[in-house]
C-alpha cells in the first residue's frame, strides 16, 4: 500500500489524532514529509507508523 503514499495524499496519523489531517508533501526513501493541520510539518517513518489514507492524491498515477 506504500505506493498510495504519494505527494498530495491526505492522511491521518493513528497515534496522534489531535494533529488533524495531513497532506503528504514529499516521499524520500523511508521518510515521508507530512504537513498536518495542527502539528505542522512532520517527518514520518512508515516502518514505524502506518498512516491512514483519507483521500488519495489526484493526478499522481
């Protein structure tokens, strides 16, 4: 499912619901930069956190 984690995808961090929704900004190897509504830019490592996809990115196929 990692192929769905592309720039523009809207996600939620399951362990940090107070961060609100986030939009993936960049994917670089094992790091995903996500800009969350309430927590700003965070670097997520998908091997440690499985982000919940809320809305797939459009136009990144």
